[in-house]
């Protein structure tokens, strides 16, 4: 299996004219076939699309292709960093889904253990069910419910990262249990308050290289520091200095244009994804901290 694409930036796009919606999808599919790194999905809230790219260069490429080359009039949302949710601790959830309306009802009980997985290992589901406490035919439904929350997130809509979920125990009813009941139980168990209290937010950290002419080095260093960059090294190159650093992607949106401005167009900049790291308290999205019952630092 090939390595999954890491989407780091997402933004909404919506044609000004509804008749253009299908054409936009076709154009994005064409870009993918031509090797442009872009993903897309329906926007469940705005009615348009959520486009996903790996960096600002590809963001500009996608927008330029749609609006300039193909003359599509778009409403474009502000770029948003693709954060991730993950676990900060081990938590067990014993959840019962029980619903009775008219005739046959719905019943499913499951016990899950959620724990952090090794960095880069991805999300894993496993079943430790022994015997017939839950029919084996229902285990894939539990996994489906878990996966749906991995994709949608719990707090503010970001997918899960590096989490292991184990099905430990459960119970069923001969009449009222079904695949949908166990899928629902898994989905709701993943959203329990005990799980929410154990979550933390992760952000993409980038490796960056910034080249500055000698007379602008002080300004470039000051700007990097203001963006929470950790400068790893600097190398003198004729009349210029190359800086290598790590920085959160959220602090780098728009940096290429800013670097050009403070170096009179003579600086250059490149970055690539390095890893995910926990967001320091008070620095992430405004809606995250209330979601975990905390205020900004």
C-alpha cells in the first residue's frame, strides 16, 4: 500500500453560480490526473467543496487554474491549517446504546479502550472479544463506527492521528441488536466526555529553508522568531545567509510574501512537512480551547 498523502492546508470553494458546481469537480479531478496534489470533498456546512493541499504553492496553483485559466467565479474561504486530534492518555468507555420505538428496538453494549499509538503508526482497531459475548458479525460494525469518528474528529472536526482502539467486551440482544446498533454505539462511545477530556490537538511542523541577503539578516531573524521558529542552523553563502529551521505551519501562512517584502524581493523560501507536534496551550484555533473546557493561556 502506498503512503497516504498528508494534506496540510484546507479551504472552501464554492462557485458563484450553481451551474458551475459539476464543472469545478471535473476540473479538480483533471488536476489530480495531471499530478497536481489536491484533494477535495463536499462541504457539509457551506454546500460547496473543501479543497485540501500540501502547501501554499499548491493552494495558489489550484485557485489560479480555476479562476484564471478556466474562468470560474469562486467564493474562496480563508486557508485553514489541517490540525489533528489525538489522545493524551488511556481511557476506557463502557457504552450502551438502547432505543425502543414501537416494535423492535435497538440494543448494543460495547466496552472500548482508547490509547495513544506510536507516532506515525496511524490509527488501529483491534478486537479482543472472546466467545460469543458479541456475535463476530457485529465487530466490523463497531470498527466502522470508530472509523467514522477517526475521520470526523470529536472536538472541532479534525481527523484523529495515531490512536489505537480495542474492543474489550460487550453484550447484545437476540431481537433488538443489529449492525447499525453496534455502529451507533461505537460512534457515540468515541464521543463520550471521558474521551473528550483525554484529547489534545496536534499541528503540522515544517522544515524550512529561508535565504536572506546579508543586509536583511537581522529583520529575517526577528521575523522568524516572531513566528515561533526554532532556528537549527545558519550557513553563510557569499553575500547571503541560509537559515534552516522548524516552525508550525500555522505561523508560516503568507510567509513567502512577507519574506519577499522585508528583503526587497531578494529572499527565497522553501518548506516541507516534518512531523506533528502538540499545540501549546492558547495558540491553536479559537474554537478548540472551549471544546476541551479550557480558556486560552
